[in-house]
């Protein structure tokens, strides 16, 4: 078991938790060690690191659904990718008339990517990691 230390409330000397009084100033020590100070602002929210990756993938590769896969949304990613590829086929069959389909799919990804990037880390994690909001 590692030696625990207690910080003296008066002079801030580190004392062994076994001491009942501060070795430096003699102040009575708290019975239990002071809990570690938590600094929530500095702790990265789990999932927040996906925000930038998902946002950029949505903007650049939106039609391929890459940003959905980044977020772990397999079904939505497959839907986007399928719609994009089917749209490309329709575009070829119709000699370009159907081009609005892959373009629209790409715009969906673009808009979603922008939405991801405009959210705060907290909002992003709450919306897409906790609540698993599938679209937008
Ligand atoms: Zn002291």
C-alpha cells in the first residue's frame, strides 16, 4: 500500500497520513486525506474528440457517410453511402438528370458536419454520443 499524504491546512506541508499533527507547525491534521481536487474543465469529455473528425468528414466526405461511421452510426452511414452510390448510378443512367441525388446527399453531410462543429463539446456529446441523435 502506498503511503498516503495529508496536506497541512495551515502551512501546506505534506505529512504522512499516519501523523496526527503536522511535523512542521504542530496543527492537528484532518482525520482522512483530502480528496484529490477534480478539475472538470480540463477533463476531456468522452466522445468530444470525435466532434472535429466527424465534422470535417461530414463537410469533405459527407456523401460517403464517413462522419456517421466516425460517430458509430453504422446504419445511417450505410444509408448515406447507398443513397450516394445509387444517386451516382441514376445520374449516369439519366445522363446527368439525376445528379441532384448525390448532390443532395453530399449537402446532408455538409450541413451535418457544420452542425457538429458549431456545437460545444458538451452539446455534441449530449446530442450524438449520449442521445444518439441519428440525423442533424
Ligand atoms: Zn503545518
